[in-house]
C-alpha cells in the first residue's frame, strides 16, 4: 500500500490520492514494561519492539477520542477504538469475527491498534498503540507450527511500526517502511510468543507476514538502495525502494530464503514515474512489492503494485516462470480481466488467482476509468490468456488508490477489505458485476472519518485472556451500576455481580446479566461499597473473577 499527495501523472488522467499502507522497519525499542491489551496487566518488553514511533519531521494532529464515532468504556477507560457503522448484515455470512488495524493519514478517529469486531460492530478485543504515528497492519489469525510434525495452534499475528505518511514523513515514498518495526505473534491467551525481524538490513514491511507449516515465516522487507537513476530520467545520486521476500526460521530467527526484487525486475518497467522521487528525498518506489503467496508446490506468487504485474516464481531457483500484467506480460487479457495498482495476489484452486484490483487512477491512455473491486482470474496456460472468473464490486462504487484485499472464506463467500476506501464487505461467492454492487452483498460496514485499514479479514478465533475481567462501580439515581468487560474473551456469555461491605468476603450475588456487547452495565440496589464481577460461560460456569472495585460517585 502507499500514501501520497495528489499529483497528475499523465495528461488527462485522474490523479491518485494515496494514503498510507506500506510500512516498516527493523529494530526493537523496549522500556521496562507497557500495559498489555489495556487491562492493567503488564507485558515484559524484553521482546517487544516498535513501542515508539520513528521521529516525525512534523507534528501530527491528536486523535479524536470521544464522540459518537468512538467507543468509550467505564470499566476500560484507556480503550477508545473507532466505532464502525454496519449498513448490511444478512444471513449467510461466514463464521468468525472481523480483524481490522485502523489508522489514518489525516486525523485519526479513535486509537490506532489491532481491533477485533463482531458482526454487530462491537469490539471483541482491542490492543491500542500509544501514538498515531505507530500503526498495526496485516492483523489476522494464523497457525503456528513448532516443526514439520506439529499440528499447529492458532495465534494472532500483525506488523507494528511507523508508516511514512506525509506530511509528517517525507524521507521515503509515502507508505514505505520507516526503521523500527517488527512482527508480533500472540497466543490465544493474548501472551506474546515471538517477535520477528528482517535480515540484510531491510525493514520489516506491513504488507505480508505469513506463517508456514515448516515453522518459518514468509515476509516482505524493504529499504532504500542507492541507485544511479539517470537511465530512468532521475538523479544520479538517487535510490530505489527495494524489496526482498524473506523466509525466517521462527525458532532461531535464521534467514533460510530470500528473493531480491532488484535482482529480478527491471525498474524501467515501472508505472510509477521516477519524478515522484522528488517528493521523497530522492527515493523512487519503482516496484512496491505488496504480497507474496506460497503455492502447494513451493511456487511463489508475488505482486508488484507499481509494475502492474504479478509474478509466478520458482522458489528453488528464484526464476520468474511467468508474468501476468505489466509491460512484459506473458498473458493477454479477456474483457475486464486487466488490472492496475493491484494488491493481495493469491493462488486459487484450478489455475486461478485472486487479487484486489485497485484499478483507480492513472490508467493507460484510452483506457476507461475503473472502479476498485475484488477480482478472480482464470489462467489458460495453453493460450496464455487470463479471463474473468468472478468480480466483487461495491455499491456505491469505490475508488481505492491503494491497499485492499480479497479473502476466500470457508463457506465459499468472499470478504473484501476496500483499502483506502473506509469499508469492508462480504459477498456470496457468485459475486456481481460493475454497476450491480448490491447483488450478493451479505455484509457491509464503514469506518469513521478518514480511518482506513490496509487489509480487513474475517477469521475464527477463540480468545481466553490470561488477565482477569475488568469492573467499575458507579452510584447513579440511588442505585449502584456495575460495569463489566473482559477485553478479548470470546467465551463470556453472562456476568455475575457480587457485593459486600468487606473487600475480602464478597459472597452475596446481587446481580446477573447476559453479556451485552463489549461492556455490560448491571444495576443493583446493593450499596456495596465493594463489588466484583465474574465472567460466566454458556453453561453458567465461572471463567474468572475480576479484581474487587469500590463504588464511586
């Protein structure tokens, strides 16, 4: 993903206004401890990284932390996630919650961080970051394998660091990695398992972090590499924002594979003009590698957004088997099958690939303007021709200059994160066509303000926090109102409230309520002044009690 100011690339073409989504660097910044998951518990930070943003050249506006577009909770006063507007929620959606990593290139609504929402738009888990100049990306559920024979266990993974978002950051192409980032792996109890870094002096990049069954991680890493740009019309003392595909052993941190874009791709084929380097300290974002997917036979599918191309690479040799799109495409295209500025290229069964076709803006002369959409292509290797299998459009039509994803769901549906457009949607598998974006739409939600998310994914997740529930008690209208929440618990179905005059012997149950969203308010006539809540599962069993709290007025 990228972000940049509006510019006109070619006469008569619509310009792209690109907003952050390419990031990160290597390096670990650690304090003694930081609050984890906004619970008041502490994480030891000997393995934490990217806890401070890369220093900006200009100040950024403070986030909006109150109002109708932001969640606020009595029992968790430090949590202020954005509030999404759910505009469609029909039967037939896939199982699971929705994984968002909100940030903004303008003024952030709510805190940046890693956010799990349910279908109603209520938060399930939120891990806020301390600065709007820190972001998360590629937040999702994966399977962590300790070795080849290990069955694996579910984990949360994400990238954390600073995006180069102008005007605060103009030292690199908009959305490129700033130094100081890394990848996180958390277990189902929200405990840190691993932090992962890149090699060869490259910065971990938010575009991709994928765990393999081999106990390794495939990732994209980037950094500016000095290059004489005069052959391309640029300055002699310029640089190219280069990318490497790297595979890192999770147990040892050892690099086991790398593929370098400059070794295999010709910058002359870029659709990003070298003149754009003048706004990023002489660094040209010629390639912009933004996804890598590994096929069952060890092949890699690599997307280079600024080349308008997707490459099938033999991992053993590093050679490009074929190229789809771009100036040297090995495939021709059927009607509506061509794509521009694409993201999230994935192998699909049966000689198919999927992607998010940003489409929008700066298209070839004579080409009609496209709107962004999810795209699945059939590849005929005999005729070397790509044709449309399915498409997924939005209503109203959206133009997303950057970011986005198309996710295959277990029930055959497709989940679309609209990148720089602040929406996420789910469609029945048959999809729709341009101008008919409401067809097969099952779910749709809109982020507030200028908030966006590089990817948005639907995953199944069972969270059992290691830390206790949170509680608060307030006096209101002659009653006591007890607020209960448990950030990240997916098994809490109800709350039990206990009260007493002695904080050490709370044995009287004074209230009971079904869980109602992230925070549940229970009104009782009990004067307390000491209260405690207990989280109950679907069978009424106690999962864990909160700390004891005292009534405040």
